[in-house]
C-alpha cells in the first residue's frame, strides 16, 4: 500500500498561503473550483491563465511546481471515462479507425470536449492540493464550521481525523499479518479459493471494526472523565479582520473576472 | 495516494455545475434529515462511536483480496456501517468518510462532493437498510438473516450507486450514456460481489465474537417504513431508468440539453462559434492562445514579483507581528 507516502498531505512551511486564515482559504478554493467548472468548454484562452495561477500558487505556498504536478497526475486514470466522447460527439472528422468490423469516427469537437474536461479536472485537483498542503486539518474543520456545517457532523469528522492514523496503522498491521501467514513457493500457490480469500478479508474487516468499536468505548470514557456531557462544544473563532474580508472579496472578484473573460472569449457576447 | 481504489469517486470537472448543485441540495437534505433523527434516537455515547467507526471504514477500504489477474476486491462500507449503527448514524459516518477522502486526499472532487456523498453515503445506506428490512421479514433465523442480508446489501449498495454515478456522468455530458452506464454497471456488478463477501465475512466475525453488536442492532431504530419506501423507489428508478436511458440515449440527451440550457455558458459557446477549434487550425485560434499565454505570463510575473518583495520584507514582518 502507500507505505512510502506520508498519510497527511500537510506540508509544514512558512508562506503567505500558510498564514492566510483557513476560513478564507477554504471559501476561496471552493469559489475557484466552481469558477473552473463554470468556464465553457474549449475556451482555450483561459486555460493557460488558470494553469499559471495554479503554478504561481504552488510557488507562493512553497509546495513547488514539481510536487504539485506530480501529485495532481493521478487524475489521469479518469481520462478513460471521458475517452468515448472522442467518438460519440459528431462533428468535423479528425480520423477514422476500423476495429472488429466497426468503424469509429473521431471528431475535433469530441477532442475539444475531452481536453476541456480533463484539463478542468486537473486544474481543480491542483487547487485542492494547494489547499490541503497549506492548511492543517484543524483549519479545515474551522472552515467547515464557518460555512455553517452542523456541529454534530463537524464533531464526527474531527473525531474521525483524530483516529484515522491509528486505524490505518491497525489496518496495515492486519495486512502485514496476513501476508506473513500466506507465503508462496515458486511452484506452489498457497491459499484457497476466491471465496475463502474474501472471507479472510471479511474477518480482517470485522476485526478492524471490533477494535474500533472497543476503542470508541475507551474514547468515550476518556471524554466522560474530562466532563463530556453529550453536548458538542467548539471554541469560538476569532472574528475575521477587515483585511482578511478584503482578501476574500478580491479573490471572489478575480474569479468573477475570469468567468466573464471566458464568456467573452467563448463568444457569449 | 489511491487509498480507496473504487472507481466511484468522481473528480471535479467530470460533472456539470447544474448536476453538482442538484446533488448538493439532495445530499444536504438527506444529511439534515439524518442529523435530526440521530439527535432524537442516539445517545451521547454514539458521537465517539461514529467518529471512530468512520476512521475504521476509511482504513478498512485499504483491505483487499486478489480476485484474479491483478484485480482485487475492496470494501466501501456503507452496508457494514448500516448494519452496525443503523441507517441514520451510518449516513453521517459515510458522509464523514467521503468528505475526508475529498477534502484531504483528493479522492473525489469538492464541487462534486454532494454527488459522491449521495452515491456512496445516502444511496448506499438507504439501500442497505431496505435490504436488511426485507430479509428480516423473510428469514426468522437470526444468523441467516444477518448473513444473507449483509451479502445482498453489500452487493446492491455498490451496484446501484454505480448506476447513479454512471447516470450523473452521462447527464453531465462527460461520458456517452450508452457506454457510461453499462460500463459502470458491469464493473460494479463484479466489484459488488467482493463488497458483499467482505461485508458478510465482517458480520460473521462480529456475530461470532460480539453477537450483541450485530443482533441487538438498533432494530427499533432500523424499523422505519419511510426508508424502505425510499429504498424501493430509488432502486426501481435507477435499475429501470438506466438501462432505458442507455438504450434510448435521446431521452437522456434531452435531459442533458435541458440541464445545459440552464448552464447557458456551456452550450451557447458551442453553437455561436461552431468552428472555434483547436490550436493550429485557424489563425484566430493561434491568436487567442497567444493572448492566453500573455495573460498567463503577466499573472505569473506579478505574483513572482510580489513573492520576492515579501521575501525581502519577511525579517521585518516578524518584528511587527501583532
């Protein structure tokens, strides 16, 4: 599994992007991704601008362009889902191929749509990567509360995060235990049928759940002994300063400008 | 970082804004309803239980078994969560899992999070609860009910959720419906078997070791005719609608066009400049690309200069820090 990769994507650094209040950051990233997705297909002018905004943000936040590109690459497998568009959208013919007696016509319009969707997905994921690389999870929780997500849900998400690493470690131990039980010889395949393998994995999942439920009992006891009475309480957050509100407004304004620009070049007016 | 390799977490950019917003509204409604129910029936003890269980389901998605030739079976967990904590708490658990996958691990997008929560959280849980209710009526024997129910609930939650995801992609115009729906359904009919078997194994394990966790299971909380009706409607709608849609793509195209009509920007540009094509084809296109590149260079330059300015200021900034 992803043993080599640290689970938490946060990168501890000192940069303007790290310093910006997480509530502002979360809102701006949402607005930015919304803008990317609102931009009409095939308005190529806007795409290099979006790309350079992302790259600039990668530089400003200290993540670095290389890391951003590497992390965002895994949107690629999803290209398969969009690929049929190349042939299903009718338009000016690009090329034709014959496979198994069927002939497929690829159109330029299909290629445009395909590229637009993949690029938008790629840019959106880059924005999200910049958010999580510069924001601690506590900050994201603060942002969620600020967006008026119900307290109970934020509390569950917060607790989930707190125990995530513990349980991922448990799951990894279960996987290590299984692979050390099932050694394979070169000519001899160990283990049983598919059903048997599934059952073993099911037992592992049951084991993991049982451990988690027992852990939650202990967590509950610990919470009780610290005065938990069923009410979820959160710290009151600092009021946003005027400057921070201005940053938020300017960010939204830039997104609106990008959208209007894309409409203009897309020929909407 | 593919922690949950289910090909069901839709990334941003793959659903149109109209579809995304629509599913946000549905999911917000569903989560709000679940929150109200949880507040009514569930004690203070369940708050840590839901949190830790969500973490366990996230981690449980790493457990896999080889099926054959490089493919492997995985767990999504909606059915399992439903069997252990009942549908309302399970909706919150699955919402938390899907949200953290999107917020932190980019497993699924942020704008499309509403749709992903609907597919894997709400739909998966409602269907599992419905199956468990039905099976309980059929088998009087507790063990048979639990085991049969967990397999079918696991399979159905995956299968129907994949139909929903396929339809969402098709309505957004991201994937042609004749391909998206059968492909998603075909793959997930198989993946669902893995889900069903793992769910069955996990429930069997719990039944042997801690029968109280799965047999007392909040049957009073589960007993809800509303969820059965909702489950039946959703199943029928998706199971009947999607084959229909994929054999008559015109109908869905009509829906897509209606949606695109609201999303005026998308289609209008398509029709106004139909020959607005790829770079290198028209001088016009080359010119606009250049315009874009110049814009890009300016943005990049301005931020770079600002950055350098900041670096110079940084030592002083620390002294006048509030």
